[in-house]
C-alpha cells in the first residue's frame, strides 16, 4: 500500500495532480477540496489511497489524512466506489459531508451526482456513528480567484471529468458566472455548477 507520496508537483488540475518522485511521475485523482489545499510549491506531500481493479491500479490523492480517512469510510459503503467518493468530496467539504451524514440530511446527499435516495440512506446508516466523533468546526479555506476564462475552462474540465455532459456543464457554469461574476473560487464555481447541472 502506498501511504503517501512526497515529491515535486509537476501538474495540477481540478481533478488530478502529477507528482514526480525521484523521476517517476505518479498520476493521482483528487477532489476539489484537495485541489484548493495544494499549494503550487516545488515539493509537496500527498496522502494516497491505492485502488486495485482488474483493469487498472488507480491512485487517489488527499491533502490531509482526515480527507483520506473520510474517503476510505465512504468507499466502505456498498454502492460507493472511489469515483463517487471523489465526487462527494468535491461537491461538499469534508466537514459539510460529515454534518449531512450525522444530521441524516438525505436531501443534501441526494443533490450529489450519482447519489440516490437508497444510497444516501445507506451512507447515513453505515457512517453516522463513526463520523459523529470526527466532526469539528474547522472551515476549509478557498483558493484565490482566477481569471474568468481560465476559471471557466478549468471548471468545465472538472465537471466533464465528474461525468456531466459538455453542453450541460457549459450551461451550468455560464449561469453561475453570470450571477456571481468573477468573484468565485474555482472550487465554489464547480460546486455551484454541480448543483445546477
């Protein structure tokens, strides 16, 4: 099991990063909250989870041990795979997600793409007690705003990777940008666009 990677940040996108560790480039799928937390620095440390499937070995990266732990708790629930867990961690911050589960907020969970009523209930039943003790008041910090075009294209890229069709993603992102202007962070733009998609 690869517990973490420490190396040079080669590429950083809303959905993945590439870390150079002694000349080997590791591709890690990430959530929007990890994207927001990773600083554009020469050396970085990313906590990882290795998912082994018949057709692929996939690495998932997290900026904190807490987010990695929540991801692992989510994928322990029947019906939630790594990709769905990443979408959940992109749609809501770790704290918001824990709150929704502990407070049995099925409506909030169902707003996440790919989460239906039965899955939301299953998540609540299986994780509510485990998460109750983990809850804290810590707020997740956003990232500084980016230029409009870059912001729009990166948001579209993230939404398409998360399974939204290109036309729906464009419509949703443009609607959010019209309302909010260029004051949003990429993370907030994608979250709001996900809600509208």
